[in-house]
């Protein structure tokens, strides 16, 4: 379970996503810049990580992605997805 900022960042890194990718996958409100800022604040421990965000990120780690979502960066290798 993701309980803190470093674990949240570790999950994002394992997915091979930028903070903006994570914000878009989580469909954070406020547009791209605000969403990216919120992700970075969660990673830094300046913003709480909600239960729904935890559930969504853990689902992403298991291979489930929001309908229509495609990260902008390169696709992670198979080892990073496990």
C-alpha cells in the first residue's frame, strides 16, 4: 500500500511516468500544470495522498489504465510493470 510521498514517487518511477503523466492518469482537476504540481506535492509530503489516489496508483502498477490514457514518455519495460 502506498502510504507516503517516497512510495508514491517510487510507484510513478516504476511506471516510467512523468509527474504530468501521473496527473493525467489520475485525472486530477485544474489542468496540466496544477495536476503536475499536485503530484509533486504528494511526492514531497506536502499534500495528503487520498485513498482513491492510492487505489488508482496500485491499479496502475497492476496494469490497469484509464480508458484512453497513453503516457507521453516511452513505455516501461515488462520488469517495471511487475
